[in-house]
C-alpha cells in the first residue's frame, strides 16, 4: 500500500463513492416512483398520506435531478443539503407511523433518516476531486 492510503486515506475516492452510491439510489427511487408506481399512482399515494399530490412530482424530480447531480459532482453541497428535507419528509410522512425499523410493515423511518444523515455528511464533505464542478 502506498503511504498516501495508509497515512492519510483517500478522501477524494471516499467522496466519489458516497456520491455515486447515493446518486444511484436516488435515481433508482425516482424511477421506481415514476415507472413502477406511475406518476399518478405516486401522487395518489401522497394524497393518501394527507399531502398534496403535486409534491409527488416534485419529489420524483428532486430524486432524479439530485441523483444525477450527485453522480456528476455538480453543486454537490447544495444538492445534498436540498435532499435532506425530501428524506425527512419520507421519514415523517411515508414511514413515520410504521415505527423505527425499516423491516416493519410499511417500512420504518430508520432508513430515510440514515440517508438524511448521509446527505448532511456529503454536504459537509463536498464533491471532491472527481467531480465535474468542485465545491469552493
């Protein structure tokens, strides 16, 4: 192993892995809402939770655009911070009544809160060297 890896780690590689993995998951969830549950079906689900249906479209757009931006490393800090409310909304409105564990029926709030924390971490870390637009 090189001294760089053993002595200082590789924070730019770690940032890239975080961006790619979370960005991919956001895209997967956005596509699932749009293509599997359908736009209208997702809007109806949001309405069944007491939320306005148009928030489903905004959520899908945020997940897809945010996922792409994270993967590319474009405005990483801003995008990661902007996705925190989306995840906390999922935790509170989508999974809050199911309890803590995501293995509970309806999925608990543990998983989306964990991802909200990861977004805060990414917002603090920034994009790293392997990005189209490095954070200032």
